[in-house]
């Protein structure tokens, strides 16, 4: 494992949001196995959030059982958008410590801080005094923020406070969107460690690439998998301090550790960069909705599987229409409770929480138009009746 920050954070961070499950319950045995393997191989940064249902509790239980608290850095997030004052912030923080079974958080993150106006509002409500008070008491070690938005808004936030670190979405498709390369380099110039989230866009840069992009990567003599291309592109840049990977299998953990133990800044050749650029151009021609599957838009009060709908829509373009509609039928319309795009009542609640600022209501209409034609509804109706009779 390699390390780039003054605190010796591992360049690979473990994103805990996608912990493995058995059915609807966490697979504690597998979680323990993966966490211990990661720690034994030098991973020391573990990321979670208050709103990731059950994740803090699961991590805390495994950590207490295995006794690795002193070997790691815990990063978790405060959902400031749910709170009116510092009393509520303190209540949530205390709950997080209880869930995590610890007396302090190493890296504490203002979750999805969208703009300077929101930050100034938090400052006015005493958030800075509260955060710095916790820091003085040793309850938190570092103060940071996570961000989804454009480069100019990111730079305003970056310069608004003496941050210890920041967390941004960044990958080879988002090089000029989100905080972008400029944002990462500005943070690096200020000496602020940058934690990267969505390095593979929720797995889409691994599992949902157009066929032509797979061929481009395979044509290189490097022999890298699509995931390795994405991770190496990031680690080639000195401003990237830690890459968070939402690992949920031992194969993913071991592969990412292997890559992280081998990379160096500047090792990407001009030919490597050209390979990624060719793949990016192909990807950007195909994708219709820039959804990462983070599920911040969920749950929908009317039952729409929003990330699932967008995944199927994108699949129908990046792969082919029949694969997309097949997945759409299986994953939405044939569920016991219909979760298709037609369930949307356009309340707009989802759009308030989307870090990609997707016009979800409009895009769900595009899903309906693409898939939910009369023959689709008739076929689903017939199939459900057959199942009932069976």
C-alpha cells in the first residue's frame, strides 16, 4: 500500500456504503473478512455516512469485535441539511459515536455541501464553533466537506474555510464537470487532501461501458481491466490523495489493493492517456442520464426505482435496446410492487437530493417513452396473470 498525505492515509479508501448482504441483512462474516484483509494490507481509511442505513452500526460492531480501532481512520458524514441548529447536530453526532462504538471520528464531513450560501448559513447557526469545539476536545480530528456540483461553486467553498480535507466526485468521465481536474489541482495547491468518490461512477465505468469502449481498453498491451484503467488514471495525478472504492467482494478488495500497491504518479504514458480519451469519447456518445446509482434520491414516496430506471435506460443505449428493456421489465414492472417510471407523480422530492442535479422528473418521462409502450404494458399484464394462475 502507498500513502500520500501527512497523516499517511492509504491511497485506497474503503467505501462502506455497499457492504455485502445476505438477502436483506448484512453479511457480517463477509464484512469482517474483507475489512480485516484490507487492514492487513495497509488500507486505513474507511468512509461511511449517517444516512447510509445500518452501515455505521455494522462497521462499529465488526470493529469492536476485531479490535482494530487504533489501526484505522474513520470518516463519516453529518447530514446538516436535516438539522436546524447545533443542538440537533450534537444529537446526531452523539448517535454516530454510539453506532460506531468509538469516542471520536477521525475525518468528519459536512455531507453534500452544495454551495457557499449553505455554508454561510451553517456558519451563522454556529456550526464552525461547534465543529472546532469538538476538534479541541478530540472528538473529531479533521473537518471536511463532500461536494457534488460545478467547479466554480467548489472553488468558492474551498476558499471559504481552512478545511483539513475535502471529498469530491472525480473520474475520467467527470474530468471537466463536478469539481473537475481544476478543482482537484486547486485543492492540492492549497495543501488540502482530496478524497475521491465515484471513481468508477458507481461501477458504471466497469459494468455498463459501450462494447466499443471495452474493445479500446482490450486493444492496449497493458492488460488492465476497465476498473484498473479508471483507478490508474486517477492515481496518476498527485492531487488525488485517497480513492474511495465501494468494495463488496473479496475479489474487488484484493484487486484494488494490488493496483494501489503498484501505482506511482506520472506512470501513465501518453499512449495510456490516449486510450482513456478514446474510451471517454465513446462513453459520452452513449450515456443519456449521468446517474451514478448513489440512491440519494430514494426512497421515492410513490415507489419508483429511480436509479434502476436510469440504469436500464442507459443500458438500452450503451449495450442495446433489448438488454435494456429486458432488465427494465424484470427489475421494475415484474416486481411484487411496480417500481417503474410510470409510478412517478412528479412531486420533485427526488430532485432536491440528487447530487448530480439530474432533472429526474423529465428523465423519467424519457424512460416511459423509451420502454412503456402499449405492447409493454400488455405483455406485463399477461405475464403477471400467468404467474397468478401458476
